[in-house]
C-alpha cells in the first residue's frame, strides 16, 4: 500500500531540464530495391515542328489573258518572326506518291526532264504566318491514274537555339527525316 500511495502521489513539479547532446549517427541501412523504369518520352528533336504531307492548290497568274505562272500559299501561325530570323524553314515536295515517293527540297529547278518533259521550277518564300510558292507549271496536288495522291508538300520549322554548325544536308529529305525523327 505504501508503494501505491507513493506512486500516485508523485507529480511532475519541476521545470524542464536542459537539452541533451546529440547522439551519434546510426549506421547506414541497406539500399532499397530499384524502382521500375519510367516511361520513355517521345523521340525527336525539341521544338521542331513539321506538317503532314499536305495537298496544296496552285492558282494561275495571268498577264493580259496569258498564264505566266502559278502561285500557292500555305498558312500556319507557327511560322513566326523568330523562326524566320533565327531558325530554319524547309519545304519539301513529293512529286510521287506515298508508296513511291519522289521527294525533293524546294526551291526546285529541273532542266533535264526527269520528272516532266520541259524545264520546271518551284520556288518558295517565307513570311510571318505563310509560305508562298511560285511555279512555272500547275504544281497543284492531284491524283494519278491509280487514284493515288501526288504532288504533296511538307514543311519543317526548326527554331533557332544556339548558333552553331550542323552536318545535316537540309536539301536531302532523307537526312533531315532521319536527323529530326520525322514520321511520314
């Protein structure tokens, strides 16, 4: 009974004592299991924009009732002053089909009659918000006798980052496609 009275009658009446010294650091524990591999991000080059292969209609340009050429325009708000002044705008023409492509970079000048019997030209100029093309023939997208699309166009917009040098031949579509991981 004396012990019970002694335990119940004790109270905490004193002030809190000073903080003790910090103890020694414990041993490092074993490494945990490796977490799962994260999902792969998209393959490509940052900020590069490219269009799908697109049908483009050309309109005849006349002078005194005679057709003197053809003109077309592709509009895209992603063609900014910054892209034009510091980046690269490339335009490609597939004179063939998706199954049997004949892709060349614009401007295009043919004097040998490989694709057409007469000399042809397609030139391109770039302004903020658009690509303007001029040709000396009707270079409109159309279909061939098998009803496959031909004469389609694709552009690639490459914003400038750090001025530098590259070993890519920007006029070789196959090199550009590989370097920028473009999909058809």
